[in-house]
C-alpha cells in the first residue's frame, strides 16, 4: 500500500476514534508534573503514565528502588504488576513499600478457578508487602472459554467478589487482547476496569480497538491502554539478540515514532497507558507524561508516515 493510502485510511480511522474532550478536561494537575485522570466510576484519579512491573523485572533491588522512587517523585501514583512477570513482584514490593499508602497498586492473576485464585491472591499480597490491592485483574483472558470459566460456578470471579467483600481488593478488572472477550466481559458486569491494546497501528490498519473503547466508555468502565508503543509483530526469523529486551512485540522506533505513538494513545479516552518495561521506552514515557499535550493533526500525519511495513499485532475486527 502506498503512503498516501496509509494516510487516507488512517485519517478515517482516527476520525472514528475521536479524542474524548471530557476525559482530557478532567485531567488534574494536582501540583504534580504528571497529570491524572478519572478511572471510570471508581472515584480514583490515576497518573496518565502507569508503572508496569516488567520495568523492575530481572534487575537488582537497589536499581528497582531508584526506578520506583524516580517515578513516584515525578507524580506516578499507578503501579501495575503480575506474578507472571518473572521476579517483578519480589522487586516491586520492597521498592514501593515507602510509598504504598499514597499509591494505587494493581496486580493480576492467570488462574481461572476460585480455589487457585484465592491461593494466588494471598501469595501476591504477601510478596508485595500489602494488606490489599487497589485493583485486582483477571490477566490475559483471550478465549471465551476462559471467560466463561471465570464467571461460571467456582470460577475466579467468585474469589474476586469474596476478596472485595473482605477488603483485600478494592476494584476488579480484566486484561485481554480479544475484542470478543473484552465486550463480553464488560457486559457481564462486576468489572471496574479493562486493560486493552490501543495504538495507532492497530486502529489505523486493523480497526482494532475503537468499538471496545467506546463500549467501555458507555458502561463507565475505566480503560487502561496497553501496547501504546507497539509497532507490530517482530519479523519472522529475527534472532532473539535482535529483539528488544522485555518486549515481546516490535516497539516503535526511538525517539520520534515512540513519542508520537504514546501521545496518540493518551489522546484517546483512556485513563492511563502502561508503556513497555524496557528502560529506554519506559524513561521516554516517563518524560512524555510530564506536561502532556494531546497530539495535533499535523503530528498525527507525521506519525502515520512511520507505519509502512508495520505488521499489526492483532487482526482486523470481524476478520
């Protein structure tokens, strides 16, 4: 496809996913360099940049402490982790402990049954040195069979609801890369948040995401964007030593494309975006979140010029 065709297609897709002025207007400075936005109907305001737990995975504790302190001092109040992120929980627990009472801590589980989820929750609470999570999420639910198990008898949702009643979790969420699962999960009810991919390549080339984003908005479900800096799939046969560490997809090129891509996602009606845990992309996001400004039409056209050759991570909706 020619570049002019990319631009034409992209403009139409972007128009369909217009910036939510209400959400951006609700952005709060709160005396911090990094603004905050409302998280759905929870009453919570999160920094538009989320600290992804993979950032502290496989590094020394002292370095993790410095990274968390740096983010906190700049105004990041939202921290997200999972027990599947290597040793990230082990590193984040001690690093976040001095700030825990002033932060919004989210964790996840890959278990789908009630019994396994209960055990996993207690282990994560202990590892992260906290008595509760502000948000607990069903993680990487990409099949309808998994979702049905979660919401079925003795499913993980029963453990979630019991934990909420006991004060061990405050809000409930789900992460997925599936449009079908995301839509059905929102319709099931009981969820306060959704974590889902939103980036310029997916929307422009695959029309992947706009319908889910709008559905969440209509239902008042807080939307947390992932894969904001994803360019697409790695080329087939690419050696592991040529891939970006802590990034299973090909990230946008540094610095311009990545910076514009991050701003593009944050110019949608999302509460926050969680960037890759790779240090280079992580620190760029941290810098961009300070004094954030929505992307302009001219900058969007510039961003789309980087897209040729990108292989979207996920297929077109309905394909």
